[in-house]
C-alpha cells in the first residue's frame, strides 16, 4: 500500500514505456516487504530529471537509453567501474548526493562465463552506452574484442579504448572474415515495435557462434530466431536484464533478490 512513507524509485529513458523494470522491481519490493514503488519516467532530457531526483528525494534510479553517458556530468560521485566504462545505468541517492554505478558490465559477462571468454573472439555490435559496458566486461575477462558499428567515429573510438579491431557494419567483405566465437548485439535494432529489423546479417554466422542479444522485448529477437535456425546457441536479453536489475536492487536495498523467481514473474507478465 502506498502511503506518505513510501520511497520512490524509477527508470529514466526515452523511450521507456516498454520497460519491464517496474515489473521486476515492484515485485521485489513487495516480496521483501519494502515500502517502495518503482515508476517509469520518459523525460526529454536528463539534467532536469536529476534535479527532480534530488528535489523529490527519489531514492534510486535506473538510467537507460539515451542517457547512460550524458547523465555522468550531473552526478556527485561515480564508481570507478562506471567511470572506466564511460556509462552509468544506476543511481543511488545517499542523503541528497547522487552516486552513479554500472551494473551492465557484470550482467553481460555472467551468462557468457560458462562458455568461456578468455581468448575468444567476441564481436560487439554497437558503440553506445550498453556497448561500452559490455566491452569493458569482456576486456576485464581477457576476451579478444571486435567492434562492429555503422557510425565509424564512435566505433573506432570504442575499439581504440580496448585495443580492439573495428569494422563497419556496411563492410560486408570484412564481416565475412571475422568468424566470431561470440556475437553480442547491444543496439536497439530489433526491439519492439520494430521486431522485423535485423541488427546483424545472419549470413555471417556459423553453427559454432554463440549469439547474445541484450534486447528483451521481444524475448526472442529476429537475430536470435535466425541464429537458432542456423544451429547457433543463443542467450536472450532477459538473462542480462534480470542480472543487471538484481545488482541494482542490491545497491538500493542491500538485498540479493532471487533472479529465478524474478524471471518467472517476467515470463508470467509476458504471457498475460
């Protein structure tokens, strides 16, 4: 029940009305008997949103596209991993001081560890805030990074940061030669409502490629459907989404939530 003591949390992004973060965090608050509510906010910019967080004493926030990088200029403190990534996806309000963290990089590598990361050729499609986090996590685990992006300037900058190779998404000749062990889509291409869009050409995948997509709406993107039809192993975006959300919840409350239970709640919500 919401009352005058209810703490406010939320996700800030644009667009963000598709986000399932309210589903998992509101469930977790109820499950662990915490008097809090988690809402979705879709602002035009991030600066005034940060003012609102301070003014309204919003206790914590998830930050998503397109604000993961720009939000850093308005925070009081940034965790060293988030600083290294160059993107923040989590804010903790500590007595009016806003602290920035990044839980994406941990969530990206956790589902890949059983397949091995060190020494594997791992291609990241994209060069935005999510790609920054995934690249950092792979780099820490000593994977061999390849950056693929349509925007050459951003792609080359990310590749240089992690001593990775860079290829344009339009350079079909070079893409044929990569033959990655793991391919990770970090772009919003293929996300609802544009589910027919394809983030990476399926012709360049082999049955030996492990394909991961960070998009979780829909649960199985066109990339994952296509990869599976070619015999590839796949990892859906819900896996990373729940992991980063669990890390956020711990930063806000000190509690490690039950990820498997959260997954069941998410899937139940999807099937309504």
